[in-house]
């Protein structure tokens, strides 16, 4: 009888608090991912990727845009993560893309390690972490650029957390891909999130 009461107590706690954790415990990315990859392949959607893992926050004192030695750079884990993202894109039918990147070294290196084609530095994707007053103008310029018709290739944009958050309201992890659909009126529709650069062991530990 005592064991039954203990089981009932644990079941009651699950019923009470389960809804708080349900979206995480019961999410099914395998059902959500295929439409996102399909939209990217078709050019309907655009991939916004936060640069791969680069330890630290913001930019160091003495930061110089043309000198990677003065910047935060990808760790070895970050480089592996970027390569996994590129491999996942190719495995899902995206062998080549128009790749635009922030001019920050950690973004350019992430973009190149994707191995999807030439990387085009694009100033609206630059970080405005240290200069938040630049955010509205850069976000408007980025939105405007996405309104234009894409070419025959999918579009992949490598940028920073602040840029993605300003555009979508999402705070992405390092290496996370936010899939958006540009609308004719200049607005952006958030379609979903993908983390193809994370190892299975990392996902299983959550």
C-alpha cells in the first residue's frame, strides 16, 4: 500500500508539472524537419545561421575588422560544428548555396567551412553587439535584401545572435539555424529551427 501511495504521489507531480516541460520532452523534430529542409531547397525559405562555437562574448578590446588575431574566433569544436552543418545541408539536398556572411572572422570561417560555395561578405550581417544603435538600420537593410528574388541557389546567411534576435525574436545557440520565409510585404515568417551541427550526444544530454 505504501508503494502504491508513492507511485501515485510521483504520478500526481507529473500531472501537475508535466505541462511546463512537455514542449521540450515531447517535441518531435523528426516530423518538423523535412518541411524546413524542403523549403530551403526550393528557395522558399532562407537559413539564418549563428556562427559556430566561439568562446567568449562580444568583441575583445582592440577589435579590428581586418585582423582576426584581435577577434573572438572559432574553437576547434566550433570548426567541427561548422563542418557538421555543411554536411547536414548536403545530406538534405543542398549541395550549393548563395552564402552571405558577416565580415567578422568567426562568421566568415563558419561560412567557408560549410563548403557550399563562394562566401560573400555582407555588411548588414555584421554584429552590432557593441553598437546597438546600428541595429535598426542593419535589420531594415537585411529585410530589404531578402525581399529581392533569390537566384537558382538556396540562400544561407551566417551572422550573429543579436542580428538573428532582432530579425526574428529568437535567441539562437551557436551554430543554430533559424529558417525564415521572406514575405512580399517585407515581413519575415519564422518557419522553424534546426541544429544540424550538434552531435547526438549533446542533444541526448538535454
